[in-house]
C-alpha cells in the first residue's frame, strides 16, 4: 500500500459538493482567465518560434488536461514565458519535430517524478538558482523583442545574446517610428489599465485598441510598414489533427538534456504556482498528482503541434482573484479559448507585432524579479555567486547549461559549508562535560588516563570531511594505547566516512592500538553493523557515552 500511486485529481473531489453558486463563480473566473490567456498564448507561441495558433492550442489542450487531472483546485496551465528561450533554441537546432520529441520526453519525466512521489522537488532547488535563471530568461525575452518593438529592418536576427545586441545597434538607423509608437503605446496601456479596471487585463486592452488603430492607419490613411501577425503567419482557425512523429535512440540521446531542462523548469514553475495559490486560497494541492497531470499534458500537446505546458502563476492568480475555486474554472478557460480560436481566429492576423512585443516586454519585466535579485546580492558570497553564475549562463549560453552548472556549483558550495561546520578535535588530558547537554547537570571534568586519546567529530562524517579527518590523524606523532572516537554529534555517515573509519581501525590494529567508539547514534550504528565494521571493532567496544568508553579504556590499560 505504501507504493500506491499518489494520483488524486482535485476535480473529482471538488465535484462531490459542487453547487450552482460555485459554478457561476467558476464560469465568470473561467471566462476572464480565457480572455487574459488569449494575448499571452499568442505572444508566447510567436516568441517561441511557432505560429500563433500553436500557442492557443497549447493553452486549450494543455490547460484542459491540467485542470481535469491536476492536483491543484485553481491551477491554470498553458504556455509560459519561462519556456520561450529553451523552446526557441530547440526549434533552431532540431526543428519542430525535435521540439515535439523533447516535450514528450519531458512529459514522461514529469509523470515519473509524480509517480515516484518527488513532488517536494521544489524544496531541493536553491532559491538563488530559481531567481538567477528566471531573471536571465526575462532579460533574454526582452532582448528577443527589440526587432519587433522598434520595427527594425533586419532579415536575420542572430541567435546568441551578444550578437543580437550588436546587430540591433548596427541596424539602429532602420527604426520604424510607427512601429515604435505602437509598441510604446501598448506598454503604456498595459501599465495604465489596472488604475481604471482590475477586471479587464491591460494586455487585452492594448491588443484590441492598437489592432483597431493600426487597421485604421493601414486601410484608411495608407500608413505602411507596421508588421502584423498576418504578414508573418497564416492562421489556422481550427484544432489540428494529431500528427505522428518518430522517435529514435539517437534523437532521444540528443534531446535528453533539453527535455530534462523542460521537465525541471515545468516542475518548479507548476509547484511554485500551486504553492502560491495555496497561500491565497487556504486550500492544499497534491504535488505528485500535479506533476503527473503536467506530464500527461506535455505528452499529449506535442501530438497536436503544441509547445511545453506548465502552471502559469499570473493566470492562476487571475483565476483566484475572480472567484475561481475549483478546476471547473480552468476547464471553462480552455473552452473559451477554443471558441475564440474557432470563431475569432482570423481576426488575430490584424494584431501588430510591435503590440505583442510590448506585451512580452511587460511579461519580461514582471519575470525579472529585479528587487529580489538585488537583495540576494547582499546575501552570503556563495549565494551571490550561484545567482550571478546562473544568470550569466542563462543569458550568454542557454538554460540547460545554466541549470546544470548552477546546481553543481550550489552543491559544491553546500558541501564546502558542511565541511567548514564539521570539526575534528583531539583531547588528551581532561574532558569538560559541564557545557554538554547530556551531562550539563553534573558540572564535572573527566580525566583522560595516560595512554588514551579522544578524537571528537562534530558534524556529519561524509566525503567532504574525510580529508580533514585524515590530516588530523597524520599530524599525531605519538601512539596511544587506546583511541576513543567520540561520535555523539555525528548525525549520519556515508561510505567515504565509513572507509576512513575502517582505515583508522586497520592502522590502529596494525600498531596494536585498541579502538573504542562512543555515543554512536542508531542510524550510524546500523551502517556499522551492515558493513561488518561493528563486528571487527567488537560490539562491546561501541559504548553509549563517554563515561562508559573511558571505563572500558581504563580496563584495557
């Protein structure tokens, strides 16, 4: 029973006590979230390197599956800005079919994470890494929008960050004033709208107003040069038929690092969104179910040409703020987007690219977390180093390298901290117990008999501390008759620590020095028994406290 799959979709639990009042609240929230998701889905699709309807299809199918199977009552799934960089890179290197394969692999990995009950994965990702790559993605998204925002006349935009900016400055004389006006006006409308109405999303106001303005300028005043979606893409106002794609071990091998990044990023963003939602609603999501739902969504969506799906914090909060409390709101949001695609899809071709660039610039600003970034720089140097390395690698290279090296650096710095906190000390004359919790009431000092040495390890005895222990042993010139290894403050020990302990026992035995272990906790004692070292040292020489160990040493002398 312990290994039973932890799959409990929130939808089925919510429907048990469902009512007309809840449905009306969910209906209103679902309609509003669907409208909010429209411009974002289109913008994320285009910025990722696919056609605008692919972004909508991702929001429709992915959003429906996440709400239907997910572990959060209020989570809204769909494409998000965090994936733009990685998706664009995969398409550039491996094409649309490569993206489909990578997304399916990521879906399988996400499902396995949930099935293996790794829903607490977010707790193991250091916060500086999350902020570092989120801020890096934000800067990268901002950079990719400069061409459309200023209407630059460029046939080719370089792939890497530094080359992009070099090319922008090279073509700065080709700025199209009308496009820049549209982009700047879209940012202004998005910023100003919440001051008048919090119900209507600023991005939707910007798109509706500026699409109408540009249509009037082009068709009534003859103003040309403002590029629209229709100038670059052909909109298919229908759900596509499932399209098969092939897998091979060679393709999987090539795309596995990118798929791992998609899965890890999807898990972090989805669980972070669900956790934030819990704090607002007072409800509790099921992390493992949520990961499995995200996995299923990412397996299904690529079959219809979609891009990676994850939980979207902004849309989830919009859902909550407008009264959504069950997954029905998420299902309605998907249906609203489907109706818009089927009946209003052709109208999207009139949306100016500069307006979408303005929407994404605001998205990148909100993603940047620059205040958090600035505050983290004041933290310990190790945290600041992880933050900066992850940020720079995300911007200059790519997200896959940034996450891998960021995690590696964070682990190395953590081990260094652990090594610094673990101390090895030698006691020869007397041992003061008055400050120790176990014997504090006794206020006594124990005399260490001549010929006995006590070595105390204070902290985890793992591979990071092994060298420190070895160096301590080599510095000892004299050879006592009995060595007491005091381990009361050793919470755990790994195989390297065990190997060091075995080496100490073997060298001591060769020099005819007796070894006694003191204060070994049950977990460490179990490891000693399993390895056979407890039998070699002798169970009678593994003592519960220092009093017993010193008595044993005195008897040996």
